[in-house]
C-alpha cells in the first residue's frame, strides 16, 4: 500500500489501548502503516497514511475502539 496524500498521527494514553486499536484499524482499513511505538510515560503513537477517505475511516475506527484512551489525533 502506498503512503498516499493523507497522513494521520494518533496518540494513545497507554500501550495496550494503542496496540489493540492499531491492530483493529490495520485489519479493517486499506491504509499504509508508517510506524507505531511507545513514547514518553507509557503513551503509544501510531502514524499511518493513505487516501483521505481511508485515513479518515481508520481514525474513526480508532476513536470508536479506544474512545477516551485516545489523547490526540
């Protein structure tokens, strides 16, 4: 999958929420995964890209999956 014209960064409150939400969006959306990993104080960051519609759908899926565990997107 090519990176595409849209890019998103999703910041999760904890690693477990980030892993499960990232796994869910990668299985359901036609997006390009750029990078994921833990950042300061146990937070988890996921970077992804693709077409604007695919990235928007992936971010919405993360928000519905992780809810309040998403700090920023």
